[in-house]
C-alpha cells in the first residue's frame, strides 16, 4: 500500500502540472534544460580558462544526473513502459543523456531543446491546447494548397537554376559549373536571402535575376497567406 501511494505521488509530481509539486518540478526541469543549453553554448567559446571549464563540467554532470533520475522515474510511473521508452519524448530523453555515459565524442546535448516541448505537452492550459488544435486544423485544411505550393516552388527552383546556368556558365565557369551548382544561387535568390557569395555578372544574368527576385517575393508570402486564411476559417467555425 505504501509503495502504491509513493508511486502515485511520484506520478502526480512527474506527469501532472495541476498540483503545486508538479508545477515546481516542471519549472525546475525547464530551468535545467535552459541551463544545459546555455552551458553547452558557453563551452563553444574559444580560450576558456580551466576553472570555467571545470565549473561547466560540474554543471553538466549534475544536470545529466537529474535528467537520468527524471527519465528513470518517468519509466517507473508509466502505465505502458515499453510504449513510453519508444515514444518521441522517451527517445529524446534517452538520447539527451546517452552520450554522457557512452563518451562517444558525439555531443547531442542540443537535443534537449526538444525537451521543452514536453513542458508544453504537460501544461494543460486550455488556451494553448486550443491554439495547437487550430494550427493542426489549419494545416489539414490547407494541406492540398501547401503541397501544390511546394511542387510549384521546386519546379521554379529547377527552372531558375537552369536559366542562370545558361546565362552565367561561360562568364563564371567556376561558380556555375552545372545546374546543380546553380541551385544554391536559386535557393538564395528565390528565398530573397541573397547571400551574395554567388551573383550574376552578365547583363542577361542580371535581368534574369530581377525576375527571379520578383517571383521570390511572391513565393515567400504564399505560405503565410495560406495558413492565415485557414486559421481564420477554423476560428470562424468555432464561433
């Protein structure tokens, strides 16, 4: 009986956010996730002193130990242990701590950022649930239009690559060696990012780039318009 009560209490703390202990636990785990991401980022800075590296190492060890205990507790209180282990969040939890113990030299700590979605999943605030459901319905409504948009974008990307290749290949054989090399220019131009690492130098290439940029402005705005329209439709249906 005492063991059953203990497991129930642990389950309420680990999996529920409608209790003070559960909310504090979630906030604590969220703090550790952010702390881990921050320390991971700091470790990439050059010329860190040994004392700083030691502190970061101690923090990493402490965080991993807590995450390991959390992972073990979630398995313990899960009604379907195998299902949890192979679920999305179960795998994320496992991959977040695995490199530390195996010492494979593969740093997957950035994966812990995905663990923040667990907190969203656990938070049973109705307005967040409704917002996520609206987005799901909006994507469901606009899925055919989005698929058509993606197909059109891929075709336009290929045609842009072919066009700039024929305009610029003779003038810049190193930069535009093939249609596949030209695709990087097409991606940067159609997305209106324009990195400037590859650019046309011929008159024909510049005119062609102008038209591709105009098309790119329209392409960037299409997905937001589709989703916004679908969201408005979903919201109107709820009224």
